C-alpha cells in the first residue's frame, strides 16, 4: 500500500474542501443535534478549510451526537477521563472498517507492508468488554492488528514480566519488530524493564502516544525519552503520534526524520490541522502557537470531521519537511479551552 503522506498543502486543500463541505451537509441531514447547532451559530460559505464550521471536542463529553440510527451502532468508543467526563463516539460497521483501513495505511508508512512481531507495553487485563473500549484499550487493540506473535510486557496482574519479554527478544530480537505503548507506559514499564535487565531493543520500532503529563515529574521530555532509550536499550526508531478517539482513523505521525528534541508531526492525506487564536479564533500564521483544530474526511457516522481540540500547538513549516504538508508540534493542554456558546445550543441528547 502506498504512503498516505503524499499531498502538498495546495493539493490537500483542493481535495479535502469539497469532501468536507459535502460531509457537513451529510451530518446536517442525519444529525438533528448537529443541524440545530449549525443553525444557531450561523454558517458562511466555506471557501477555505478555515471557513468550515467546527465543533469543540468537549461536546462529545456532554452529548450523544451521531449521524446514524441506534440500530446501526456497531461499536461505541470512549475516551479516557473521569466518570461523567468521557466522550462517546458511535461507529457503524462501515466507519469501524474505514478506521482500521486508514490506520493501517498510515502505519505502513513507517512499518512497511509486513506484519512484524509485536511487543506491547501494556497488559491483557485491558480487554473486558468487546463492544465498548476505553481509549487505551481501543488503541492497543487497534495497533495489535499491525503485528503478530504478540507479547505483553505486563501480566494480567499488571506486573512486569521480564521472562516473557526476554523470550520474545530471544525469538525475534535479531530482526525488525514492532513495539507499541502509550508514552507513560513505554517509559515507566518498557524502558525501566529493558534498562534493569539489559535488554537489547535495537531492532525495535517504537510507536507511542498519549501525552507527557505523567513524565513531567521525572523531567522526561521527548529529547530525553529518545536519548535514554538509545543509550540504555539501543532503540533509535521511535515515532510519537497525536490522535484522539473523537476523530477516528486519523493519527498525526512523526516523520522519518524525527530525531531531534521537538516532536514534529505530519498530517496524512485525508486530514489537516489549523492553529487558531484562542481569543479571535482566526487562523494563526506559521510559528505562532494557538488552539489546535483537527480536520478529517473520515468521520461519517458522527459529526467529528472538524473539531476544535483543547490542545495548544504550532505549525513549524509547510511543504518543507520529510513529508509534504504541515509539520507541527503539540505544546500541551490548554488550561481551559471552551468554545463560547456552543454547549448551550443542545436541548438534550438523542
């Protein structure tokens, strides 16, 4: 399968804009909540991607919003968060299939076409409900499709299992193998286990995500994360990614040139980002931080195609990196990023 990191910014916008305009109308037709919201906000003709109406991602924590019937719901994904503060994302069979297909195409850009032996920085205990998964469980389950001979580094009691990891490396460590884990799990368990037992991870390709909040107390940023893995385990092929359960099938991936201190991410061809001024919501120029808006043509079972996140980011450049399009970094969470007036539009959930 060919790479999904091929379109220049001009090509991307020309391709995505008509699809997203049509998708907006699709959701207006099939989601009364979305139609009511856009009617209250008032919409203008979208001549650029920045003109498209966005929803604050927090709405999915407060309302059940979908563009399919209850009978068509095949799977419900939930985000991580405290009880009552969890997004619910409704997928039909087509959406679930598209999600996996596009994740696979994105991952093949750095993993190649073959399924590699896979080490998971997590525990089997994640999987208790096959229809409704946490964000972490859904992420692990989705990534498992890209590997084979799966081995978890934690047992079902969530204790490190050095014997299982050593056996995996004895069998597969001499060839390329895939490692997946959320950032804090990869650091707190995989790195510590490999360092303590002097395990060689030099043929590994680590895919990780999930933010850095739990590592701040240890003074571990992206540069330190990479340096320590390289020095203590031999692991150098590391790709962070940015994504969210509210926008299915899309991950923004560190490119093949990602070796420096900043995690520069790229947009796949079916997606884009816009950085907005948190006061005026105008689009920010290159180099100026703001609120991250994520755009994708994939969400058809719910209106998640244009979402304003609660993250701060900055675009570093356009069409000047290892892959075309925007290269950007996520700078962290905003203290509070609420879209004014949006939440009051809904009269109730369906």
